[in-house]
């Protein structure tokens, strides 16, 4: 941090006018001795006769330190301290680190050429991290895929919940479709999604990225390490996105955020001045560059995630922190999961075994009711376990309630069925609150749960819950029978006029 000008003026006055020593000035102005020494050195004034700086214990070792740092510029101060101490230095390590920071040779500043490109020639690609999103019990990273056309500076921005290769590919495909074409060259740095291995100038790109490049007929090209000018357009765009778009942004979910990002890229971001031609806006320059982009192929590149999964003894497969159901006939087999951003398909070769909406939560059980119902119908003993699993999944406090009830000898099957009925009537949140209340009071009984639910309902002044409709076969037993009118039989009791 820079020394304030008023402190610098006081240091110079005390040293040259009052002839104070460096230590006295530092003690009176409450600054470090190195700060006083730096100010005096920067001033370039001749030293006051008779006022000599106190010799430092490191001075006899400076030639050795300079020679060592010249040969090994990145040698740490801790290792250098051990080497100097073995040669007789008796100073403290913390003070030694301060001195080494002053004597370590500085790297010379490097100048960069300003690189210019032709329209449609180059795009630059990078990931940017924008914190995390809490989706249910899952904390997902919010990653921004950014692609910038180097000539017009047109930005494409799309957010994902991970930085996997499939999301990287989806970002490319979405950018090409939004622009109506692809640049001839795409620049990448050492992203794990792009580069598998790098040794000097030898690059081994990810084969899936090479397949994408071949599909859209562009050239993936790496940038040299620590060369900010080669990929500076996308890095400046990321900084611009953070300040002009994401800061203070409110959004309902990921789809809402991506919709706002697409509108911003074609709106406010396109209205800024084009650095290549100040007479145009970025949007105007992009319209001119669009004609120079490579035409897109008829079909988009396939970007679905494909994973091999094993089905255990229960009819579920684990994918991306969640469990998805399959028919019970598929247990003890190896299947394939093919997932997009919104859908998860489970395949056996080419046969589709199950299809689910994708969940970005954590620990969620995504089921097709028929998959589980078929298994429950075939195993009568599974019904009680099924009721308990449903309760604990919806209201975890019910697990502790049932354990306390088992310790007291309560019938768990009957209690689980009763809790399931209360779950249908009152909902998971209210049942969780009531089960916690019953366990905390040490009354693991269904009546205590009912009382807690009713007490909570009365406090909120809500009407009694309406029971769910009865099953069809039970409702048929209670059909009201309409009694026919017996008036049609009255004529039988009347005298027959014909006989009279």
C-alpha cells in the first residue's frame, strides 16, 4: 500500500531537518523501518553528514544471496534462510523474509503486441465461475460459458451447473446456433475441458472436442501459457459480464438467468462501442461479421452425457447424486444412462428402459410409480418398508419417531400407515414439525402427532384438511341405492271394475 504524501513529507523533514534516525522516525510516526528507508531512497537526497544508517546483519551475506537468487530466481526465502544460517547468519526468519523481498531481483516487464483479426476469423472461449446455486440439498457451481468473436466483440453467455465436457460442448453448439455460424478458429487456454496434456508446444486436445471441431469444421487452437494478449478479449468480456450483467442480478432459476443473459448479449452488450471501429456498435459490427462465419451443418452435434451404470438388488440406478427407478426385471444388470439438461433416459443397448425428468438436487429418488408398484404388489412384505421409506423421505423426523415407538413396543406397521394418512392430509412440512414435537416431548405415539398437527392448524386458523378420495373398489361399496317408487303397485289393490 502506498505511503500517504503527508507521511512522506514528515519523514523527509524529520530526517534532514531534525536529523532523526530511521528507527526514531518509524517509532514516532508508527510506521515500519522499511517504509522510512524506502521513502528516503525514493527521494534521492544526499544523506545527512554524521547520520549513518545502522548496519544490517545481512550485509556480509548479500553477495552470496545475490548470486544464489540469480541462479535460482524462484528459491523460497525459507530455504534461503536455512542456507544463510548455516553460514553464520543469526537473524530471525521473519525479518530475513522482509530483507529478501527487498533484494530479490524483479522480473522485467514484458511488452505485448496488439493482435488484430479479420471478420469471422477467430473466437475465444473460456469458463467463468459465478459462485454457487442451492438446489434443494445440492450446492451446485454456477459456471458461465463465454465465447467472444474477436473482431466484432459479440458475446455469447450461457450458464450451466457444472463445467463438464458435455456442458462445454452444449455451450459451443448454443453459441453457433445463436450466431448462425462458427468462426474459423477457436482459441483455448489450458482448460481441462479442452486440453488433456501439454508439454511445451506439444498439445493433446480432448478427442470429444476434436470431434466437435470436425463436425463444425473449425480449428481449435491453444494459446501460449501466461500470454494475456492472445486471449485477452474473452478475459475482458468476463470482467465486463461480472460488472455489467451479473452484479446485483436477481433471477428465479437457471432458465430465467439464461433468458436474461441472452437478452443482455443482444441488447445492452451489443450497444457498446466496437473497439475495432469506433464508428460502429458491437451489434452493427456483428451483423457485418455474421456473413463471414462458417455455415452450420444440417444436424447439431450430439451433446448428451453417456454413462454406464450398474443396477443393484433394488430397482434404481445412481446418476449425478440422484437415484432413478427402473423396472424390477432390470436388477443385477449393467445399463446405460443418456442424459441431457432436462431428461434422463436409461437404455439397454438400443431399448429404452425408463425415461425421467432430470433432477439437479442431491439424494433425490426419482421414480415412475409403476416401477415400484409392480415390485410392491409382488412382495407383500415390502409394503411396510415402502411406507416407512416414503415417510422418512418426506419427513425425516418420522424415522426417530418410529425408533422411539419400537423401543416402547408400539406396532410399527399400524403406526406407519397412520403417519402416511397424516402425510397425505397435512403435507410433509407440517408432519415434520409434528413428528419433531412428539419426539422432543418423548411421546412417540400417533395421537401426539395428531394433536400437534391440529394445534398447528388452529394457530394458523386453517380449515380442517379434506381427506383424499377413497379407492374405486371401496367407493363402489358405498354407492347410494335409490329406492324405486311403489306407487305403480297400488292398482293391484284396487277393485277390478270389469269383474264387478
